[in-house]
């Protein structure tokens, strides 16, 4: 695949207008989504104990770090190789190749992780009690990760309104499912992970199919290797950032209690709002 860029840059004034406009859309969407997400905090604190919330935090973070490493951050290469494509067919092939590549790597990862869920549960919690919850979360995150390439495609095409609409739909769906599973059915931590798994099992196929209908299905093994050579060296840095921001929960779990993990995790979300509200919308565009 020839990846010599042929598209010249937009004028600086057009770039600035686009940057401001799309950042504003992302910012409004982020603010609304975060506000709606905060509606879950009273729900969690009323119907989940601090230990439950601490357990949920550790389950989610454990799946996150496995997915981060095993997917090789392939999605990060999409932007580079998409914009380097010489033709629309080349650029479409970047999207479909990345989607198929991520799917293959994550399916292999899932085949390895599901049988090891009991061992992972024992390593983190000292018991195999949470093995099935971990399995559900692994599947949920697998589906969520498959969405990253289609969502990146929306960002590349500057479909900020569509991106924000999907984000808000996800928040609304998760709130509704959490009310069902946590408040009405009293499933606790299991209900929280089930909510995510159900949502992503619906949204992932719809989003992937919609994008592939536009790009077509194509796979380039050489391109995958090029993308992995680009994204692979980024993995240690991403793991380092994960350790910097989130390893303290595992530290607390080992030296303190799950209750303290839960209280700390809720407090941390408030502090993390600054970067989410200020930097995240700008980063998306």
C-alpha cells in the first residue's frame, strides 16, 4: 500500500474554525455525559457498599490493563495511516484492516483470559469468587475495544455530533440498565458489569457494521505489521500512565481494605473531572 500523502493541509483559518467548532461540540457532549454519569453516583452509594464499589473498580481496571497490553494500542496507528493514504480505497482499507486486526488480537486475548479468570481473581482478591464477574468484564471490554476503530473513524471524518450522540446514548443506556440490575434486581457488582456487557453487545455490531458498509471489508497484512511497529512502542508508555493513575487502587487493596478502595475511587473521579472537562474535548479533535 502506497501511503504517500496527497491531500494538502487546509488553510490555517479553516483549521482553527474546525478546531473551535468541533471542540465545542465535544465539550458540550462531555459536560452533558458527565452530568448524566453523576446521576449514577447516588445510585452506587445507596445500593452498593464501599466494598462493592471497590470490587467493581478493581475488576474494571484489571480488564482495562489486560486489554491495553494485548491489543497493542493498534487504534493509535489508525490516524497516522489513514491520513497517509493516497486514495479513498487506501484510507478505507486502513479502517477495515485495523478493525479486523484488533478483533483478531482481542479474540486471542479473550481465549487466553477467560480460562485464567479464576487465577486472576485469586491474585487480586485472594479468592476465586469473582471469576465469573471478571469473565463478563473481559467480554464487555473486548466488545468496547472493537468500537474504538469505528469511533476513531467518526473523529477522522469530523462527525463530532454523531460521536457525541453515541456517547450520550451509551450513558443513557448504562443508567437504565444499572437501575434495572442494581436497584430493581439487586445484582450488585454483577449488575454493573452486566450492564456494560449488554450495551456493548448491541452497540458494537451496529457501529462496526455501519462503518464497514461505508469502507468495505479489506485486510492488508503488511499494513497491520506497519501499524504494530508504530503502536507497539507506545504500549509501555500507556502502561506507565496506567500505573501512575490507577495502580494505587491495587496498592490499597493489598495493604488496606476494599472499602477504602471504593471510597478512594469515588473521590478520585471528582479530581479527575478537571482533565476530562478541560483536555478531553480538545484531544478528541
